[in-house]
């Protein structure tokens, strides 16, 4: 018990405990909090750190842990109470988020002067200082009106990163009745960091101000891009056709404006993290599990200020799903109404959460309903992918076919996914000629998409057909994504199919080092070892395949090879 006693003594010295709480309970809760934090279990971490803090332990690490995970779990009022304690300490480390949380609490309750006091200190991190400048402007707007807020924001341009300012200037100009200035600011937001919120708000502004043709042109341009922009465009065009006006972005309140700022910074931090991980992977570094705590914290505060903010609901749901907190992700995503541009995406993400919980029948029901609405290509695609994943390839081919039938003669580049999906199911059904046509069409639509290039190249290599063209396509894919284990495996397998085993083995070993849990890559490595006469190593790799949850077809093939080896090569 010495370890436990020493641990509690440290806590009490740091916090000035009058009497030590029960040591087993406290240390257990503290360690539970650390473990939960390490595994991204946000709610459990918040609960465990809170239990430690409730026991009277106020060591800096405990207090900050309890505070942070209260924010990340959505308990902003509780977090703000702990933030007051953090700022009362003489050693004010990592207090930017504490100040931001207190300011958000005061903004929420209309205490604008108090919010400004919390935002007055200089932040240590740029995205905090930039977000605080915008929140300060909204506090001024609540206290004095939009014109003083605009002046304050203009003064901050030289002090903080200002790429996020134009969108908020547009809101404030419109609140002040200065539509021409608002229009200019919206257009500047489109060229800076207004993000999808800016593009959404600008389309609604054009419609509200009677510029219907410009609004339609704006949405038609957005519809050419994948992802959230296309969803916003689709809903915007539907509103125009129905003669309805979106009033979401009219008369933006200080609470909504602050929520947009926090969501925008959270989203930007998330994108920066994703870009850094991608760059690290491309450079050959191994990256661990992603940590999205700070983007989640910003998004949670945004939702505290504006509970119905669908952009933030979507992002919070996506992060919770990524963390495996599927139940709470589903609860969050269910709040997104049918009127939102993100409703159909929410249904897809709800289905993903249900799949994560092992509730496949419910996930299928959700996706089938979304697909049958006839409105969402993404819902249909996900439904087809689910059917294919269940081995229901004839049904999947039918759904992929309906998707493909909706395409124009000049389809968007991301529609390559429909053709590759159908081709994969067709091959499972033994229908190679139509599958080959689909793969060739995918490459024709998206000639720089590495997955399409690799899929066609690998399929030809697997069949021993068009090997020169196969090499060309696979090498293009590898050049685009040089650290993809799947693509390097394809390159090695193409060499294998040519009988060039010495060249193949290096590529296949490299692929296996990048994707050590992939049964197909491991199987290929076993095959090339066998052909090189390294039969002990070959059998070792084949045995590993059986431990990696292979498909039934691959399992049967490997079990046969373990019994008989590979057949002799023909002349």
C-alpha cells in the first residue's frame, strides 16, 4: 500500500487537504480517469476526474483533467465552475480554454461585460487569441450594438490571425442594416476561412436580399464539390424551388455568432490535425490513434451557446463515433432535423454508430429508409456498401446500378466510387467483363484517383491480363500515395504475376510492414516466399493469415496451401 499512500500525500500537499480522503477510492478514480482519457472515453474520463475532485483533491492535474473532460463531455456549466478554480490558482498554466469557457458561460446568460473581462487576458496560443477576439466582438455587440463590435473587430486585425473575421463582419454588417457591406464581407469570407458555414450563410443572404439568380448560381457551383458543400447546395436549391427562405442566418445573436466562431476554429483545428497525420503517414511515419479532444471541446462549447446548431451537431457526432462512443454519437445526430442540409449525412453516421454497436439490422433499416427517399446519393452508396459487406452482392449491384443511372453524361469525379463498388460486387458474382467496364469507367471519370487506378491495375494483375497497363496504373497509384500498403502490395503482386519473384518480394515485404494485419497482403507474401524456395517462411505467413479473420474464400485457399503448398509452375 506504500504506492497508494505516497500518491495521496502528493495530492494533499499540492491541494492543501485538511484531511486525506479514502486513498483507494481516490487513486482508483484518478487512474480510471487517466486510462479513460488515453482511450478517448470522454464521458468516463469526465466522471472519474470529477469523482477525484469531489473527494477534495484539487491538485492541478486533477483539476485541469476534471475541467477539460467536463467541457469535452458537454457539461459547460460544470466546467465553468472548475475554470473559476483554475484561474484562482497562482500558477495559471493552460488557462486559455478556462477563460474561453467562462466567457461562453457569461455570453450565454447575457453577462456581456463579465464575458469581456474573461477575454481580456492575452492568450498563449494563436487560435485561442483569434477566437477570443471574435467572442469579444460579439460581447460588445450584445452590450452596445453591431457598429461598435465592427470597430473592435477591425482594431484586432493587426493583432490576431484574421482569416476568420470576414464572416462575422458580414453577420454584424447585416445586423446593422448595411447589406452592401455585408455582401462584400461574405464574398471575402468565401476566399478566406468562412468555411462551409460561410458558403451556407452567403447563399441564404443572397436569397433573403432578393438575389435569386445569384443564389441559384452560388448553389449550382457548390453542387460540383463533394461532401458538405454539395449537401448545402442541394438543400439550398430545394428551398429556391419551393420558394422558401432560410432565416437561420438573419439577425445573428451574440450567442449564435460566438458559437459559429468556436465551431469554425474547432473544425479548423480538426482539419489541421488530419493534414498533419496525413503528411506524417506520407513521410513514412507511423501514427497512433487520433486525438480530437480540443476540436470536440470547441464544438461542445458552440453547442452550449447554440444547441440547435446543425453544423456543430454533425461534427460532434462524427468525433464521438470516431472515438467509439456510438450511443452518444447517435443521440447527438438524432437532434439534426429533416430541414437541415445535414439530415441525410446524419442518417448515414447514425447507421455507422449502430454498426459500431453491432446492431447491423437497425443500421440497414436506417440506410434503406434514407436510400429509398431518393434524395441522397451518399445514403444509397452507403446502403449498397452495407449490402456488399454482408455478401448480398446481387442486391448491392442493383442499388449501385440505380445510383449510376442518376448520373449525367459528365458526372462529378467522386462518382468513381459507384463504379468501383459495383465492379467489386460483380467480381464476387463471377461477372468479370461488366466489372472490367465499370473499373475502366471509374478511371476515365477520375484519372488521378489512386484507388480507381489501383483497383483496375490490381484486377488485371490478379488475372494475369494486360500486365503492362496494370503496371502503369499501379505505379501511378503508388506515386500518388507512396505509403499505401494496399497499393504497394498491388505493385508487388503484378511483379509476382510476371514471375519476377525477386523483384516482387521487396514490395510485398514493404506492404506487409505497412499493413501487418491485412490477410490478403500476408497471403501474397507467403506465396512469393514459396516461389523463392523459402517454404518455412511461406507456411508461417499463411498460418498468420488464418489468425487475421480472412474471408471464407481466402481461408479455404490458405488451408489448401498449408496442406499441399503451391502447384508447380507451368512452363
